[in-house]
C-alpha cells in the first residue's frame, strides 16, 4: 500500500477516535472510505442491533434504499457479508448469479454495477458491514479490495469502541431514570429504597413493561401504571 494511502488512513483513524458520538464515528468512517477507495462512488455502513439490520451512515441516501432491498429480498453483497463471507465483491451486479433479482434491480434503478462489502469484526463479533459501490463495472481492483480490507479493520475497531461507549452511556442513563422513579415511589408511598424498587420491578413484570421504559414513563408522567390485582400488590395509579 502506498505512503499517501497510509497517511490518509492514519489521519482518519485519529479523527474517528476523537469523535464524541457513535453517529459521528460512523460518518467519519464513511468519509474516510469514500475518499480512500479509488473508483468508489458511494459508501455505507450497516449494523446489527437487536437482531435487526439498519443503515447507520451513508454517503448517499440511495444506499438506505439499496440496503432495504437486500433485507427485503434476503440477497445481496451486504447480506452475504453479514451472514457468510468476510469480503464479498461483484464486478457486474446486473449479471451476478448470486443475486439475480437484487443485482438487476440495483443496476437498472440506480446505475450501480460494482460493489464490495466487508463484514466488520472486533474480537470475532460481527458488528455489521461496510459497503462500497461504484457506477462503473469492474471498478474495484485487487489492490482496491485489499486497501478496503485495511479500512474496514480500522472502521470496525472505531465502531466497536464507540458502541461500547454508547452502550455505557445508555446504561448510565437507564440507572439514573430508574433511580428517579424509585425515589418518586419512596416519597409517594412512604417506602424505603428496597421496597420501592421491588414495587417498580413487580409492576414491570405484572404489566410486561421493561423496567427502564416503566421508570421513564413514571418520571415523565408522574403516573404509576395500575397493577393487575394480586396478593400483596398495593402500589397503584
């Protein structure tokens, strides 16, 4: 790999590490790949969250529709990269036998004829896929694909780090709102901390509402959902 490519990647990696949010990190990764991969016209990143796949960053809004087609049809390079192969390349999407419906639709409706998708890994866990597309057929050389693999590795590391920070922040926010809801029950019903939290948990189970969602509702509205009647259940709206 040439020196200019290495310098570009090193600069982008530093910038990704400094981004304050998950959204900013994936946007920076897309920007890096769009400018570093020769012949590339657009780049997107799709991630797996709660068993669902969604596009979290894209250099062109059409990529969100492209991903949606793949997920609906159950075929396509990103779909295969997520399920089976680390790297999936196509030089002629319109005539690629692996995705007969998706490939022709993509070429006809968007003019895209080449793609390369990389599954993003950190410590063996699949986080999602980085997808690069080009209008021209055979747009990605072996060197381009190899450089893309290096970019995907850096993007995966940055994404994993940002995801961990994002999840930690969510956990802290969840604890905060649950603490606020517990405090409200303590004050309203003259309960100690353990009893108030136990009541909150019982309401959550009784009403089949996640604890965090229940706490957030209580803090926002000030109203306690009524429990379905049962022995020892005294906390009500």
